[in-house]
């Protein structure tokens, strides 16, 4: 919440988690997607989802076409995928948060998902979650 006051209230910003390894991710394409989102006012975020890794087989969210859904998934044929840690967010997604207080991202996203305000896509390129010493060591061995 610390950066919210310096963000343009009418624009999107890109976030890539620091604990992922995604060497060939097409950042330029994602930036173009962010530019497209400016014309689609209903969306508050665009998430990059990946196939579920072995350490997280149940995934995080459903991808229903280009709409990301939480547990309320009306289409039983949609895959449940893992959030990659890469996303584009609109400042409005975080309205109501108090500066200086921490907030978890998943509940914020799930609330917006109830109103179909989160779009997404599946990324099939190289991606690894290195959020633990064991997974980092495994990556370094490969």
C-alpha cells in the first residue's frame, strides 16, 4: 500500500514477483495488453497463469476463456491454474486499502473476480517458482 499515492489513479502498472524464474517471458506483449486494458474499463487486473507445478497441484484460479475466476466457477470444464506472480493491476483494484497496512493480494483479486473484473491468460513458456531454498537449489542444478 505504500506506493499507492504515487501511482496514477487512472492507469495500470506491471508487477513481477521476485521469487520466480521466467527468463523468456514476453514483457513487451504484456505491456501491449496493459495498453488494451485502458479501453476496457470493466477490468481491474490481468493475470498470467501457468500450469500447476508439482509443489502446487491444485492451482489457484480458473481460466474461463479470458476471464479469471475464483472458487465460483460456473464452467466445470475450465482448467484451474497457478498464478505466476506476474500481473497488470489498475490502481482502482486497491481502493479502500489503508496506507501503511499490509494486505494480501488473493482476497482482493477474488473480490474482483466475483464481478468478472479480472482477465488473464495461460503462459506455457519456461516458468519456475523459486520461493523456497529447495526450489532455488533445484533451479541452480538444472
